[in-house]
C-alpha cells in the first residue's frame, strides 16, 4: 500500500516538473474545430526531434523556386504562426493550402482546405465555383462583387515557394480585396521547423 | 566575331549568376558584403540535395515561445530579400548596420556576413548602451535628450522564430529613444538564414 | 618639285583612306547581315509574354519532384561557410570607447570560465596573428567599436 502511494507521489512530481514546450507562455496547445473535425495543435515535446524530411532541404532550383519578399502587397498582411493560430481559433475566415495536390497529400497544416494555386490563374467553371464559395457574387455584366467575400489565409511550402503568392496575386487581379487576404509566408517549412502538429490528409474519393 | 561576342555574353552571364541553379530572386543570385574588412560573396548553396543539419535543425525548443510576426506596431519585420537589400545598399556604405544579438561565442562560431555582435545581455548595461548609441550616430545633448537625426539604420536578428532576444533588445532601444523607423527586425533569424542555404562566416 | 608634291599628295590620300578604313573598323560603321542577326539573338533571356511565363512556371512547378536524401541530423553543417580573420587595427573611435583599466579588471573578475571551444578559438587567433608593419585603413569601425564596448 505504502509503495503504491510513493509511486503516485513520484509520478506526479515528475509530471509536474516536466517542461512542456509551449506555443506561447502558458499555452501548450490549441484546439481547432474546422471542416467537421477537431484538431489539437501543439509543439513537439520530443527532445531528440530534428527536422529531417524534405523540408530540411536548403536549395530548391530556380526557376521555379525563389525567395519570396516579406510582403506581397502593402495591404495584404503577412502572418506568422501565432497569427495563423489566432485566425483558426477565432474562425476569422477560410484557411487555404495553395499548393498543388501532390504537395498537400504528403502533409498539411490542420484545418486547411486545399485549393491549388493554379485554379485561381485562369477563368474556369471551377474558379467560379470556388469564388462563389468564398463569398463572391457574380454581377450581371460578369464581373465579381466582393463585398461579402470571406477573409482568406493562404500558405504554401515556405519562404522559397511562390505558390501562395501567385494565388494571391491572381486574386488581386480579379479584384479580391487585398485587406481580406492574408499570407502565411513561413509555410510548411517554418511550421515543421517549429515542431508544430501536421496532418496527412485523408485521400479524397 | 559573332561567336566571340556570344561567348563574351555567356561569360558575363555566368559571372552575374544568370545561370546559377539556385538563385535568390529571378534577378539576384548573390551580393557582395564586407565583413571585418573582407569582401564576402553571399549566395545560396547550389546543391539541391543539401539538407540543414545540426543545431539549427532542432525542433525541440523548451522555454522558447514562438514570436509574433510584428514585435511593435511601428517596427518593420523583414525577410531575407529585404535584409540582403539592406546589407548591400546600407551596410556597404556604412549608413546601416546588421546586429547579431546572440552570445559572443555563437556569433563567432557562425553568423550572417557583415553582422556585428551585441550580446543581448548588454541591454541591462546602461553605460555600454550609451556608448553603442553613440557609435550608431546618436548624440546626447546637454539637456539630457537624445539627438537621433543622423543615426544609422539598424537591422537586428537573433536565433529565429522562437528567439525573443531581438524583440527584447529592440524594445530597450525604443525606450532609449532610438527611432522606430530606423530599426528593422529580421524575425527569421540565423535559423532561417541557414535553412535557406545562405553563406555564413566564422570569426577566427 | 612637282614630283615631290605629287608624291606627298598621293601619300596623304593613301593615309586618309587608311584612317577612314581604320575608323570604320573601330566604330563598326559598316552594316552587314551577320551583325543584324546578332542584334536579334543578343538578348540571352528571351522576352516572354505573361501567359508564356505563367505556363512555364506552372510546368516547372508541376514537373518538380523533391529529392530526398538521408542525412545525419546531428552533424554540424559547415557548407557555404567562410572563415574570416579580422584585417584591421584599432583607430580613434575604438580608443574613445575602450574600457578603462579598472573596468577591464572588474570585467575580468566577472568573466565566465572559458570553455574549450573559446580557448581553441583564441589559440587559433593567436597563431594566425601576423605583424602588420603599416597602418591600414579602418574598414570595420563599427564592429571594432562595438567589440570594445561589449568587452
């Protein structure tokens, strides 16, 4: 009996002293509800964790990969990880993974919906559908009315990837309001480098 | 004659980095900066199979919170492209300086070319801070106020997205009166610099 | 006499003709087909239309595949690293911000015990220290000034 109590005491002291890696002080994880699922996002607690996958590669060929400027447009805000988490918790809008499907299928940030950037580039039925889902309304003359458009947050692979900037620039030319678009420049690379939770999306049937 | 001219253009192209496999921007493959009097070519690793390893590839960072994208409403956060521009235009003609806030040992082991070292602990030493302000071009007037009309532009960096040394030091400088528009925060820090394959220097 | 004048005249004409030819060759005043062709092929980077650019970009992006390699993650990365030995001497600005003798003593007492790495770095620096007979121009005033403030 004594032994049992001692074990409980030891275990609880160990747990109390274990240093939990926080996202920010006092917040060790964030719970997100999106697309009908609940996600728990936290930082890695494994002290031997290193970034070793393809996101540790330093040099992607140019073209098509270049280092992207910090700011795409003076009214399109660049976001960091904390701002992304805020966006998701406060449900401020639609979180979009702008990469091509093969990238998204390998791993993605929880709660993101995959809209490959190339769908924004040319006029198509698919693009119209997407724009409507984002809150744009088709005018009689064929132009778009974005007054009810949702705020969207886009990301791609990281500072060396131009997929989300290309999507944002394309949307700007269509007329999507700049202040309703946010750019998470760090992308998958920064997200993984910080040891934040990622998911492998289930295959679409 | 025609062939000669073409060859000349090709060599100029190679020299200008036009045919580099891994560039920085479509127009830029490298810049030259001065580090302790020596000209250094800052460019990216060309090996597309190269991965970052070592200290800066670690994912486990206990006690080190992720930093917000903007550390103060008036202070601009910059990325690599803006930093290189700053190093080339302002750094090389001495109107700007890049400051590494990591400990002296870490800075000497490996740092961004053209950066100078102010260990973050210096923010608590008022005497040294005063001297640093002077080096950056600030003048302490007789009435005690600080004349910052001719100060240099300063870009600060530390370890990376999870390091608070730079934000804390910049805040100290702001409290001292250094103008916000003359300070830049390279949030990516040494970690992003390394993971993008940029040249680093070791101070012997 | 006449002969002499004639000869001089001929000589001048020949000289003039040669100089004209030389100038033409020097300043490429002759237009020829091969030169025109060169003008058209000269821009090494072709000017593409926006659409072509976007198509090329898409193609490159879609055809790209990451190459994965196995690496030892704990190994220190020394690629693209330049070793720099400081090349200047101290100047007026450094003397102005140097620690006083007393401050240096105080700082020495407070200093953390040096570990092996710093010792080896110092040793390397001492080994590489070469005598500089002439005073060189100060190029890194700021770095030197800051170094002296911090230490």
